[in-house]
């Protein structure tokens, strides 16, 4: 609880004690008025001040103005009637402040929960100097410098382990509680907590570009991106508040004027008294606090709850659009599969297994792909298993979507798909083994091909099934793989439709076609691994980057960033967004429904000031409590 909240709570307690004490004090006349006026000013001076400042600056019609007019008017009526019943005015202000305190505490708690969750920014980095470990500001650590992370410390900057072995707690980033085992050569990302051994890490980024900084920047900016629902409520409040003020004025003046003109009622304050009281009740009921507070709070809580699960949503507008997704398009490699290819076979130009030449094929393929970051290239290098002498290779040319040509040991080598071989004017063998095929040509002659199989993630099939159960009407897979491999994977996972043999630009074009035929309320999400899918992620209604820890491209291009590589998180993200939107509409219907009924009853004098307080403060508290539910998404 902050200082402002403690101050408000103290004022509420003092006002309550003084109000209760007045029931036991026999105060009458001006003494009674002064006692209640003191209580009123203790509890409501800030509201009166805000209302006055609003009038001065031309922002007249807001909830502070409504409360000020209603309570001052109630005081004035009690003085005129000499009834001594000032409790209504004090009670309206007191319960309004209780409601304000409650929503302030609820919002503050949500912010603190999110702040604690995202409290991953390290305060220092350890470097070794003159045999001693000293702490320095992470901003001053340069790329390539070695830092030391001791047990219990948070990794400050992304890097590669040069020595040491440990377990890392990545729960603040991924939402997963299981530790991740790491050792020399593994990449580590900032924000993770070192649980056991001492690690020496060579930094690969500056602190400002590290994962932890990117994530914090993303979360901080998400609050500024408002949804259509929030913008609608803001516009609605700007029209609604002046309308009810003028409505209250009309209620106070028009019925008495009608009675005076047509019924011959006397032109005195008594004729207006009943209607002025109803107008004041009308003002209390009409305060739009429940909507103005609960709708943004619902989105804020939803974004915070998703963050806790390792799902970073870039704004309330994204969360709202995500709830309308009906079609999910997946990129295959690294998203539904591990992106780890295993060499399954070597075939010659007749599709026969070859033994003597396989070592040469694998060696040339691995060397040719030694500069590639593509999963296939890395898998070939891993299968080769030997240190690659980069002096042996020259004239490297990467042909997008086709493969690589290079000169190795003075020989012309081409390694890639069938399209590359056709570009070189070579006839390839049609392989009958399902898998990803890397064809090789040596000195302009077709030499054979290597068959690699991509490993499907263990949760991919359940993820697709989960999406269908969640109301997703169509799942689609885009891949550069051959038709046979793509269809085999799609059938295994239960994907509805598959498009294969696509170049990077073809994926964008194919997504354009999917978007073109989608209905207005059928939003399309694209899920990629975030490294080479930036153009498609940006073009989709919702771009979801998966397994994106440390990927700047993913965090920049995607609308939603899943901090681990579990496809099950896609369905969870959709369900979280739908729960949040459901809560938003529950609050809108609750607030407008109850206020609408009470406003009509107030016009006819059926609702008194106490029921008006419930219609305002009570509904606000119910809406805020409901909004907080959006943060609890563990079991969604």
C-alpha cells in the first residue's frame, strides 16, 4: 500500500468513527451541521478540489463534478428543509471514497503482481579484475566481455557459457517451473536465475539489447496500446457524462415548470424540492466509474496474467483481436517440429542406398552449410561431427529458398533442394523416402542426396487438438518442405490444410490469400519461430512468435511472444484473451444494466439516495472484483 492509499484509508477510518460518534452525541442546529461538514470535508476535500480544477480548466463533466454537485446539493436541501439530515451527503462521499480506495488498491495490487513477476532487470554484473570479482552496472559491460554469474544471481546479459555447469530458473520468462540444465557452449539469456554452479559467460549483446530489456520494454509499452473496447468506453464517457448532467438539470426544472404552468402549482422552492432531490439521486447513480475503471483494469489484468504464463501480449488491442481468431496458420520447422534434423539415409541418382560415397556427400554438404544458421545446415554440421576448416571453402553464394553454391577444395559444390538442381540444369532423382531432401552436385554433375527427418515436438499433436477444442475452425501449415513430407506431418498432427514447397515470399503471398478469404470476424493468426518469419508475422492479423527467448526479430515483429517453444501455449493465449473479453463485456452489461434500471426508477422517485450509492459504488466494486479475475489464468 503506497502513501496515497494509506492517507485515503486513514481519512475513511476517521470519517467512519466520527459519523458513528454523532449517533451518540445529541447535536442539533448549526452544531450538528458543522460536525457533518467537518466529516464531509475530511473525506471529500480532494473530490471538491478536483471538481473545481476541472471547471477552471474546462473539463467540467467528470465523476468528480457529479459527486460534488450531488453531495453539495444534498447538504443544501437538508439546510433548506432544516431536517438536520446531512448523513446522505456524507454517506455518498464516504462510500464513493471507499469504492475509489478499493479500486486503487486493486489496480495497485495488479501492478505490483506484474512488477514482481517482471522484476527481472538485474542491478549489476560481475566481472573479474585483478583476481577479484567486482560488481558493475550492466550498461557498462561490452559485447564479448566475460561476466561471472554466481549461484542465486540473475543473468544480467545474453551470452554463451565459456565454462561452468548449472541449472537455470527461467520461470519469469517462460512460466515454466522446471529448471533448464546448461553447460559450456550453451546460450543463456538475461533474466534467468542461476540455481547451482558458477558460470562464466561471454556476452553476445549489450545490456540495452538483451532479452530482459526487450521484454520489460514490451510489457511497459503494452499498457499504452488501447483496445477498441477501451476507446469506446472513453468516447462513451465523454458523451455520457455531459448527457446525464443535462438530464439531471432537466429533471430538476422541467417537471416543476410543467406543474406550475399547467396545474397552477405555486412558484416556490417547495414545488422544485422533490425534483431537485431526484436529480441529485440521478447524478449519483449515473457516475460512470464502474465502466471507466473496470474495462482498462480487465485488459491490464489479462495482460499481466498472460505474462505470468510466459505469454507476452503487446497491448489490449492485441488481446482483443486475439480473442476473435478462428484460423491459426503454423510455420512447420521450429514451430511444430524441433527444427532438429536427423540424417536418415544417403541415396545416389537412382535412389539407391550408397555406402562408399556417403562420407564425401556429408562432408561437402556440412562444409557448404558451415555459414548457414538454418536448422538443416546445423543438423548436417552436427551429423558430420568434425571440426570444419573454413579455409577449404570459398565463393559461397546462398540462393534464398533453394540452397548454397560454393567452391570446396577447388571443386564446385551445390547443396540444396530440387529447385536449385533445376536452376543448374540437373535432373534429380525422385526420392521415395519421406523426409527433407538435400541434393548435391559436384563439378556440375548430380552426386546424390541426403535424407533428413525433422523431429516433431511431443506436444504438437495435442496443441492442434486443443486449438480445435477451443473453437479454432481451421488450422493450416506452411512449409518449404516437399509435398510428401508436409502432408505426412500434417496428417500426423491433425492439421486441416497444408501448403508445401514455399519460398519465404510464397509464405507471405499464401497468407495474403488466406486473409483475403477470411470473414471480417474471422481473424487469422500466424505462428512462427520468430527468427526468419518476420514478414509473415507482421502481415497476419495476429503474429505469434514461439520459442523466442533471445530473438530480437520475434519481439519486434510479433504481436504475441511465447517465451518457450511449447505449441500448447498458442491455445492458452487464445483462451486467456477470450476470458478477458468475456469479463470486459460482463462488466459493461452489469454496469449499464443496473445503472439504466436505477436511473429510470430514480426519475419516478422509487430509488432513494442509499440505493443510488449502491448503483454507483456497489456496481464499481463488483466490476473491479470481476476484472481482477482476468489475472487468474493458471487453469485457463
